[in-house]
């Protein structure tokens, strides 16, 4: 049976977001913490980076990682 979507209040980069999804509150808290950590890391690398640009770079990096993971899995399936 699939988990029901649950609302969760996430504070990301000092802004509150209502996120609805099938994850537990503990999982949502872990995700929120990781997003904030990665945004802070980007801002440390470039203190002049806007919050919007940091969010775009974070999304870009995550999609790049996802594609690399998918490509690796596809190669393993071909073996």
C-alpha cells in the first residue's frame, strides 16, 4: 500500500514552505537539512551568489548527479 501524502512545513533558506509528499516527517526533516547545507556550501564558495542563483545551481547539480546515476545503472544492466 502506498503511503499517503502528508503536509510538512520546511524552512529552506529562511523561508517557510508547505510541502506535501509521501515521506515521513523524519525523512522530510533530513531532506530539508541537506538542502540547507548544500545551499550554505554554495554561498560559502561565492558569497555574492543570490539565493535564487544558489537554488538554480543546487537543482542543476542534483539533476547532473541523478543523470550520472541513471547512466551508471543503465551500463550495469547491459552487462
